[in-house]
């Protein structure tokens, strides 16, 4: 085989298929081998450039290879600092903790404690569950339909999606699922603003009911914007109701901000729109500046576990902490939280214009640069609310079409029928319009085929 063949996408994808696990997912949808990346774009080994609206599943707040983050990593590598420190402290770690605490809302910042976990969000969820059970001496956990909290045993137990659970069998017992206020596909068959009030009332009545069959839980865990579940923002009034009920009943409230945190939704943390303060926060993805890092931040009154009760060999990732501090500095300095809100409004307006021209979009929703387009099948039988059924095959067609046109975006939600857009916070207006134009063309082609 000559050198040019060895440098092709096909060469690397064939080797990957023969050597990697069948569980690999993204290469099946995006058959590329990456060569270089900068900002909101990456280039494959065949020399083709793509606009990246996946951004490491929301990890790359500053996009690929931000020059200041790269410079910071180079400084750490040349400093002599040990890169592997377990939970021993360093000046880099001390600065990172201070920087994270500066982002916390008042009411948590003043009494915060932090636990560094193995470097993935799912391990931070596991840690939060363990801490809640330790602090309360209870065992049950409440989650919500559509939730995604990771793929390890405990966090998988709290996942709404049944697909990953089907072949696993018994998971951690004591998980209870409540309706999430998904107004477009209202779990109560009502829709609109009534969805949030019904979900809040159902939640409170069930937990207060002495015949409700649910033990007082060790914690309630939720996403203020469900990501993998279909980009579903929780209404502020529902979040406030959940916070009130959990506070009244003495139940720790855990906010999973792994994907929605660090400015993505146009506020630093997605729950801040409701003016609430959780008892615990689970953070990962963007806090490491593109490198693996995960933490749990919680009220000091919950800090009841014994030394060594939660550990992880790579919880002392100094490069990730340095990159995280630099990322937080740049986000603050460059006003990227506000930029995410403005860019999100522009992208959403573009998507809503597309929706107005096609019968294949049921709803555009989300906050900031965490947006979803629910794809529907207009030829199918409407539900009780008059909405067409999910269109998973159509969503996959659109995803494939825009990929061929040079845009990477993921699907999610029920049956994979929601197109998810998670571009870097630094995406330009021109790039937003380019992404929108590619999507508009894909839906136009779909309409012509169906005509």
C-alpha cells in the first residue's frame, strides 16, 4: 500500500473497525480520521474541513486548540510540575479550585467543598450518589424521564433511555423516575405551560404521599437542560418547585451541569435562570479546557464521608486543571457567556425560519448554544396534542446530508429524532449562518424528494 492510501480516511477507518470495540459510535455517523483542528472547524486526513457543532459533546467551550490554552499546556509541560499527583495539592490545583469557586452562585460559594473524581462525568455522578447516601443514610435516588447521567452502573441506573440498559440486567436498585416537563411531548397529554405545573404537582404529591411507595430519597438529580434526552430546557417555575420541595423534605438536590455548564446555555450554569442554588453540582467536560476532568462541588454540611471514601488514580490531572483555569479566565475576559446567549439567539432564529418553511420540524428549542431541532414525520399519525410522530429516519437523513456538506452535528432524544447543536462558544456569526444554510438546504432537498 502506498503512502497516499495509508493517509486516507478509508485506511484509518478500516483499521479502527478491525481493532476497536463494536461499541464505538461516532465513526459510524462521521466516517473520518481527524488530522488537525482549530476553533470551530476540523480537517480530516483527506484534507476536507468541517464545521464542528458537536465540539466534543459540548466539551470544547473555546473550540479546538485555542492558542492561549495550548501555550498554558506548554508552560506546564516545561515547568517540571508532576503531571500525576493523585489528590496531593499543587499551585495549579489551588488556582483551579479558586477559579471554580468564583463561578459558584452565592449561597453555595461560601460553604463549598470539592471532590476531584476520575476524569469523566459519570464518575462524578457516582461520587455524588455515594456522598448523598452517606450523608443522609438513605438509599433511593430520584431521577427524571429523559435523563442522561453517564454510562457506569450507578449513573446508568438513573438514565431515562432504555436502550443502553436492555442487555445489562440488574443495575443499582432504588432509582425512581418522575416526569420531566417536556411540553412538546407532554407526559400528561396536556402541553404548554400546564406541563410544568402538572409535573411539579405530581413530584410533590408523590414524595409527600405516605402511601406513595417511595422511600424518602437520598437525593434528587436532574439536568436543568436535558441534553442527550433531546435538548429539553426545564421551565424556571418547575426548577423552583423542585428546589422548594427538596429543601422542605431535607433531600439533597444534585444539578448535573456536565454538558450545560460553563456558559453553554447563556448563563454560567443552566440552573441559574431559575434563581435556585443546589446542594451539589456535578461538573466535567468544559471545566478541563478540553482535557479530562470531573468534580463534585457540594455544601460542606454534606462532607461526611471518611478519608478515601471516593478516589480515582487520575483525579490529579494537572494539565487539565491548568487548561481549565485558562479556559475560565478567557470565558470571563472575553464575555463568552453573554456571547453564547447572543449567538444562540441568532442560531435559534435561523432554525426557526427553517422550521417555518418545512413540515419536517416540530419544534426548535434550547438555550444559548445548546439547541435542538425535533424532527417529525408529517405523514404519520398525530399524537393527542396534534403533533406529528417522531421522525428518526428523517433525522438520520438530515444528519448524513449535512455531514456530506461539511457540518458535524449529533442526534438525540426519543428515537434519535432530535438534531442537536453544541458548537463552541467562540463560533462566529458567519459560521452560524453557514451551519444554518447547510441545514436549510438539507431540508429543502428532503422536501423536493418527497414532492
